[in-house]
C-alpha cells in the first residue's frame, strides 16, 4: 500500500491545478454548426467577414479566433449574437450541433422559415432571442427540453398555431414574449397562471395575436370589435335608408308637381276665356 505524506499530496494537487489545460482540438460539432449556418444565411450587409470554411475548422483557436458574433469559452462557442446584422435565410437544424451554446440571439434580421425543433439539442441554452424576424410555422414544443432556458423572445414574427403548454415546464423562465405573431388558441395557464413563485407573464407577452384568447388577455377585445362593427352597419344602413327615402320623396314631389301642372294646364284649356 502506498502512503503519501501530506506535503507530497499538496505538491501533487498543486501540480494538477497549475498544469496547462490540454489545448482542446476544434470541436467538430461547432465546425458543422457554423458551416451549416453560414450556408443557410445570406449576408447582404457583409457583416459576417471572416466567416469562411477555413476559419470554421477552429473557430475558437489560433488566428481565426475572431468571428464576428461568436464568443468562445474553453474552446467552444458559448454565445452567438448576430442581432441586427441584416441577415436573410433560414435557421439550420445543425445549429443544434453548437452544443455548448448558452445564448442564441438572431434577433432583428429578416430570417424566414421555421424554428427547427432540433434546437432541443441545445441543452445548455439559457437565452433564445429570435425576435423581429419573419419566422413562420409553429413554436416547437421541444424547446421545453432546453431545461436552462431563462429567456424566450419570439415577438414580431409570423409564427402560427398554439403556444405549446409544455413551455410552462421551464422553471427558470423569467422572460417570455410571443407578442405580434399569428398565434391562436387558448393561452396555456402553465405560462399565464403559473403556480408557486414562478413568474407569471402578463398581457404584454401575448398581445398582437388575433387568434389568441384567454387570461391574461382582455376578454372583451374581440367582442368590442364586433360591437363597433354592428354600430357601423347600423349607422350605415340608417343613413342609406334616409338618403333613399329622401330621394323617393323628392321624386314623388316632382311627379305630383308635374301632374298638377298638367292638370292645371288641362283646366285652363277647359276654362272658357273671360
Ligand atoms: C450533429 O448533431 C446530430 C444530432 O444531434 C448528431 O447526430 C451528429 O453526430 C452531430 N454531428 C457532429 C459533427 O457533432
Ligand atoms: C480574419 O481572419 C484572418 C485569418 O484568417 C486574420 O488574420 C484577421 O485578423 C481576421 N480579421 C479580423 C477582423 O479579425
Ligand atoms: C431580444 O433582442 C431585441 C433586440 O433585437 C431586444 O430589444 C430585446 O430586449 C431582446 N429580448 C430580451 C428578452 O432580452
Ligand atoms: C389560476 O389558477 C388557479 C388554480 O391554480 C385558479 O383557481 C384560478 O382560477 C386561475 N386563474 C385564472 C385567471 O385562470
Ligand atoms: C408586464 O410584464 C413586463 C415584464 O415582463 C413588465 O415590464 C410590464 O410592466 C408588465 N405590465 C403590466 C401591465 O404589469
């Protein structure tokens, strides 16, 4: 049995702590993720300079360590922030291969197409901001598998369908915004009326979706519109019938006037001259 003196143990520990970390080779997942992303994006503003295949091989090391919008930690990309870059195109499923990603911000671009359900592979993701794009399709319920999500901001898009009630399972969620989309159906109580100390999301998170209803949206909203419509129709038809009857009366008056004039003429013809 080997016994170590305390001082030797200390030395050994110190040695372990101060030894240089092995320079991690480029991660094949990050490389695939960036390659697919650059293939599916169009960059008319040329903001993604240095986003070239040669630099994707080792995005966090060496010369190519500066790729605009990316931030590295421990040799892996942990933040991707391309907000307001004027980008077009779609979000590729392989974005999920950036498995160390904690923050994904593609907001304020002109991205189209769906939010890939594959993003469920981003198990470390805390911030998802895809707001102010032209994303369509449904909100994938699979996002509920990204257990660390703090922020889901999808406002100002063309998303449709219901809000997945599974998103209410995200206990760390502190910001949720799906306003100004084309979502429909009942707002899940798992988000609007959460139990315990979980933050509840108010109407500002949900407004601007014509087909969405239920608490916390004001119940009178759609009814108020139809009441206005009824009043409008009533006023409109009232005015129309008024105009019609006025015209009718005018025509009748004219006709009788003419008739009377003619009759007068006849009478004057019949009348003997004095
Ligand atoms: C990319 O992700 C997919 C799905 O999780 C996985 O099957 C594949 O092995 C990954 N590829 C790399 C290079 O990491
Ligand atoms: C772009 O990458 C090249 C190496 O490929 C590097 O020399 C240059 O400094 C990079 N540009 C910026 C702005 O980081
Ligand atoms: C998402 O990004 C937009 C800017 O593009 C910003 O205004 C908004 O505050 C962000 N959302 C959150 C929850 O931080
Ligand atoms: C919120 O949930 C509680 C039960 O958990 C229920 O009694 C209450 O009616 C709900 N409020 C709304 C506005 O749905
Ligand atoms: C709704 O929630 C947001 C934060 O999520 C807050 O800034 C805003 O003041 C709230 N509005 C109301 C009417 O409570």
